C-alpha cells in the first residue's frame, strides 16, 4: 500500500525536488557573487570595509537559518510584501554570502603575495594584478571547500517549507497528510532524494577540483 502511494506521488516529489534545486542554485549564486566581493573587500579594502565585512560574516553566521527565514518573510513582509520563495532566497543567500566569503578569502590569501609584487613590477595596476594574476589562481581552488557549502545549503533549503515554499520536504508532508501514509517511509524517500542530489553535486565538484588543480599546489595524497 505505502509503496503504491509513493509511486503514485513520485511526480509531486520530483516537483518539490526541482523547487529545492532552484532555491539552491539561486542562493549559491547570490553567495558566490557577494561572497567574492566581500572577500576582496576584506583582503584588499580599506580598514572600514574589512571591519564591515567581518561584522557581516559574524552576524549572519551566528543566526540560525530558520530564524533568518522567518525574519525575512515576516519581518520584511511588514514593510514590503514578499513571496515565500524570494524570502527564502534572501535569507539563505545572506547566510551563504557570509560562509562563501570565508572560502574566497582563504583561497585568495593562499596565492603567494610575491606574485602581486611581480605583477606590479611589470607595470600592472593593483586591480589588474588581482584580476589577472590572483583571481584566476584563487578561483581554481574553490571547488574543494565549496563542496561543504553545497551540502550545507542543500540541507538548509528544507527549512523553506515553514513559510510555504512547496519544496521537497513540504511535498513529503502533503503526501503524509493527504494519504495518511507511513511517516518514516515517506521521509526516508525524501531523505534518499536529498542524498542523491548531494552525492551527485559533490562528485561534480570533486571532478572539477581535480581538473582545476594548479601544478605545484596539489594536495598531498595520503600514504
């Protein structure tokens, strides 16, 4: 009986998974763009930018994702109407920005400072040195640490159901409510779908990491 229920509702679960993936892509894109800008400001900016960046990181890393989602949906909604999906993207995007800025700051600082000095010595400006020398090397080191962020944000998308985003977890709840299905089995299927997406995403990032390794900077293989 429960197997038949699951099979009949697979299209709904896939719809929910697609919404979760859309949410994931949006918030990771926001985190990528603004996290990179924040990291550049922290590494090369004026002390006021560095201090502001560090404060932003600490604030949004210290607030639980669920609280951020509720703040963006109900708090922002008091002044400006906002739909559940954009509210979830905003909340989780801010969190992703804070975490990704750490990733970018780390890979930028991993590039030897002498390379900037060498670039300046051949006539490049500071901006050109960062753009053409530092960033191409730094961004090639991102896929490794980015796999943790991918996994973390994928799991965080499940919290969007509390404000009405019909993603995978909420679809699971709908199936249980409408069919009186077995809670454990339904959510086991939901968990399996999250696991598959997480595994596939991390495999892609692992392959990207291996393909983009910079000669001389590869990680040591364990004995």
